[in-house]
């Protein structure tokens, strides 16, 4: 039995980290996403990178999951991330995320309703 809630896919294509989250996340699922993403960032050896996060199939997250996300984003603010694009269709989840993850305010971040527009914007940030 696994204790992580939520499905994630995290891959690196060129210098873009693609993160897709589906379902509902608890703190264990959020920690897994943070660890996988941090490992990829560390493997880049201080190179600049972009992040594309697809939350279009995210159902929600626990307060503990949002706290872990905030801590991860605090760490991320000290890395060589150029920009982050977030694909999200739920305005409720977007509002909750913005409230519970204030560390994102320091990032070059934009929100989109589709991945194509998000990728176009991301690539223009380089």
C-alpha cells in the first residue's frame, strides 16, 4: 500500500522540466514531486532551466501538501530557474495555490489554460 496520494510525471526535455500532476495530493505525494524535481534540477549542474507545470487534472491538495510546495518553491527561488508556466483550468485551485504558496511571488511565472501557449511563452523567456 502506498501512502502517496496523487499521480505525477516529471521529465526533462532539453532545458524544460515538465511536471504533470493528476488527482488529489497529500504531503507524501507533494514530497515525492519535490524530491524528483530537485534531483533533476541538481543534475543540471547550475544550468538555466524552465518549468512547465500542468495542473489541468489536479483535483486538489491538503494543507500539508501546499506547505511542502511552498518550502520547495522557497528552495527553487535560489536555483537557476528562468521562468515557470502553469497550465491550470480551475480558478479555485489557482487561488488556493497562490494563497498557500506565497514563495511563488518572487518567480517569473505565468498561468495558461493550455500547454501550447504555455510552451510558447516559456521558450520566449530565454
